């Protein structure tokens, strides 16, 4: 059975070549039917219930978090916080750290130059409001992370290192385990007595006092769709991603954090189920994970997430996804070099990237190329891809981006390049 047959969008749109999965992925029938069945049979609000319908709904919600925890290597499902998407998760994390008093004027935050705006703008807001400094880590000509530049920027003022796992422009996979190793070398564990002379200071408080290892934060929005991700192997403190890129519905994102850090943090928002009680002049925040999830959560989104994981398992898990994409990436790159007048923004090595390909057609605006392809039912994206600082570094105003996923085929790639060559001939 072809992977395409699992996805109704292709049956309902004959001839569609969908290459915009980095923006959002298509949904398999198992996810669509699972959400429909849940809304038809088990839907109810959760928390503070006393009836079986709500009990089933609550169990589904918790089961979805247990599944996320299992797949990313979290030690406890209560470390899984749901948000609306990656951007919201990033903002929730940064504003909660700010409310917790973690950052002070003069502190530094390091990000890479290739970051999506979701991992740049929240830090720039923090710079405006608190006075932290945001510094950018360079990448090499092959678009891998420049570890010498990273090492040169690590000093006692660095309070957070926040990096993407995979670039949404180049598809390059950053070696985050090496980042963790570098941080561990530069900031060895503190031993009692800590600065201030107090024993057993909680980790976030210790970070506020200075002298400890900075927080290591990972944007996994472009890695979780394509590969197995393990927070223990990476060695990060926080990680966030969104599920509409992994075949689930939109409106459901994940923020993971170490339990000790999340328990100490003050959430940026609080009401509804996020609080234990309220008096006229004070309130008490609920335990994890509810304290970070005010209001009614996206229950159908949680079901879609659970069904997406079940679908991944049914096709052979992440090893199968990685195998399919490796073959597609190698074929795409092979075909790419047969076309003249185009420039790839990304590595030419299939083993260091995922199947995201940004490119420029010499002398033709990227929007014109995307429009031409759209007229032939080929879906790509054109623009700056929410990575304007990186584009500025490259002196590039815009690119085309074709991103593949498990439902793409060699035939899709052949069709893409056939029409691309027509576009180059007609638009130049």
C-alpha cells in the first residue's frame, strides 16, 4: 500500500503534489477518524468531573501525554505541557522564566543565526523589557553550527542557550549532543556550599544567583516530524514542538521541561484549572502539569496527537519515517543537480539534513516560481520562512522551499522538477 493511500487529501485532490510539509503536514485517515469518533462518543470537558463521559475524556488526555513522554524520553508525563503551537510554547517558556525572576539586566541569551522567529522574537521582547542581550551563533558554509563561535560566546553572563534542532530553511540537523557536552565542560556542576552559602538550592534559583550552567532550550519543531528525539540524549532542560507538523490537528503544541525546573517556575498565565484555590487577595497555583494549562485544553487536538503516534507506530515507527525520507532526500538532491540556474540554500549531504530544500532561481522572484508551480497543483512555499535574520546574513531576500514527507514519492519529485524547468524557461 502506498503511503499516499493513508491520506484522504490526495484522493480528494487528484494530481496534487504537496511539498509544504515544513509549514504543516497532511493528516492520515486514522487521525481524522479518531478525532471524529472521539467527538461523537467520548467528548467532554476534563478536571472536576463525576461522570463516565468526562472520565473517558480525561483518560484520553492523560494517555496522550504519556505517549509524548514515552517518545521523547521524558521521565514523567507530568513534565508534558500542552500549548497551542511551538510559537506559543516558546513565548510561554520565556515569559514564565521572566515572571520567575530568572533573567536580570545584562544577562545574555545565545541563539543561532538560523532560528525561526519563534525562537528569536520572545528573546528580543525580553531584551526590551528586562535588558538581556541576545547574541547569535554563526554557522559554517555547509550550514552546520559553528562550535568555535559558540564556545567563544560562552561566559558567566550567559543564562540560556536556545537552539533549533533542525533548520526550517536549510534542513540542517544540529549536533545538540555536542552542544550539551560543550556546556557541561564550560559549566561544571556546582558543589555545596553554593554561592550564598545555602545547601540544596533549587536549580532555577541557583541559576538566578549566577555561576551555574545556563538553561539549554531546544526548538524541535522541525526534528520531531522527521526523526526520533530523546531529551535525555540531547541533555536539554526544555524542549518545544508542534503537532500539526507531525500529522495531528492544528492547535496542539508541546512544551517539555525538567520537573524540578517546571515546579519552581511561576507560569506566565493562570486561571481555571491552573490554580488550586483563590482568595480575595491571593491564589495558589495547581501542581504540574495543570499549572501551565489555564482554561479548557484542546481535547480533540490531544486525541489527534494520540492517533498520530498510533499511526506512526502502525507504519513501522520513526525508523521507517527516516528510511523513507533518506531515500527521498537522496533522489531530490540527485535531480536538483541536473537543473541549471538554481542555487541550493543548504547542505548537499543527505545524512546531515532532513528533506527540506530551500533554493533560489537565478533572475526569477521566488513568489513567481511558487505561483507557477501552484498553477500545476504543486504546493511549495516562498518567502523568508520566518528566518529573516538568517536571510539577511546570506544577503538573500527570499527563497523557494520544497519540503517532503512520508507521503511524497519519486513521481512527485519528477513532476516537481519537470514543472520547475518549465518555470525557469518561461519566467526568465
